C-alpha cells in the first residue's frame, strides 16, 4: 500500500515510517524542510508549507491512505503567539490536504487517519474515559483537540472514511515525555508532581506505530483511544522510573504553585488527569506489545 504520512520526521512519524517500510509499504511524506526530502524506492519526500497554503500535489499520486501526525510541540511555553501556532499547525495541515483533494478530478485516497489527544477528556481523578463523550474539556488543549477532530472529520464530505486516534503520553527512548521525566530521576532528584494522584494514560512508541498501521491495513474507521490498557498515576510512574533506573525515590512532591511559576499555563500538562480506556481498539483485534508499565520502561530505559 502507498501511504502519505504528514509529520513523518517526528517521534511517532519516524517510528511509523520505519515500521511501514519493514512491512513493504511505500511511503510518501510531506516536509516543510527541503533538505529533508529523500527519494528512494520505498520512501519519497515532498515539500509543503501549510501556513502559506503551499503543497506539492504529486504527493497524492497513487496514495490510498493519509496519516496526518502534524502539529507543533505542546511541551513548550505557551505564549499567546505559540498557542496560536499549536492550534493552527493542526488545522492548517488538515485544511490544505482537504482542499487539495477536493480540487482534484481523480484521487486514489480511500482513508484519512488523524492524530488527536486524550486532552479532549476533562481532568478527573475518578472517571474512566471511553471514546463516547458529549462534553469535552473546555481548557486550551481541550479546545485544540476539538478543532483538530472537527477538521479531520471534514474528509467525510469527500466520501473518505476517517479514523481518529486519541493518544496519551508516548514513551520513547528517543525523546518526548519519558526522556524528560527520567532526567531528574537519573540525578537522584526524581519526585512526584503536585498530589501525584493524577492519572497518566501512556503508550509505548512501538505500540502507537503499530496502532496506526493496524487501522490502515485493516481499514478500521471511527474514534479510538490509543493508550495502553493500564494507566498509571504520576507518583507510581515516577517511582517505577526510579526503580528501573536503580535510583532513590524519597523526595517530597514538587508543589503545584512552583511549577505554575516556572511553566505558566503549560503546567496544566503535568497536573491534568485522564484515566482512559483502550477497550475499543482492542476489540478491533489490536494486541499491545507493552500493555504493562514496568516491561515498557525496562525496554526503553535500559537500551
């Protein structure tokens, strides 16, 4: 199958591209950096600039599925300008793909798959969230995710089926949240954040890549939570990281007010609590390689 991946050079995109090529799929990818354009038998790059409405439409040639992982990193200080970038980077990419396909006389695209986030669920220490939610979160990230999904669903008007994967914390040894959480632990100063009771729904990098490939190859549509079956709390996660690394875990929790002073509004990422169910995607036949936290951390932190 020929698949167009947007965001192919990011954390998830890199793992997914590698997996797709291993499985003998051909990858087209879009990049804003011309120096990242490659041409090989199984991987071809094309230039785009979604903010300026520019795209090389040759990227669609023979493509059966589009996987859109594009979006500015949310783990940076949220100035008003950067908040606009977080939203626009998700909306603009969907829009330019949609408009391009709408204006083509013939296209081969049969499936549109979009990344999304568990931030659509309101913060709660008690609830277990499934995909069926009527009133989503009303904070900044909640509003971003709603717009993200709204613009993904517009492809249905072109009679292209849509799949949305709501992703939690992606654990990888190559970057992202796990690497950042492990840094203070390695120096013996790891500590839970705030109350430490907030739920954190996570997924191993190998499993999120496999989940995308699963919904593409099995032609599965709809909204799915892409999280491991066993969410953890912030305190247990930090404690488990320390255990795997053979480091002490004895310091008091980092006070909420301190992180608010340091990080500003972005600190909500650390305090937000979403316990999210993976039952729906498992019912499609998807099997997690890393359903349990400790083996996932062992695999990533001991590489």
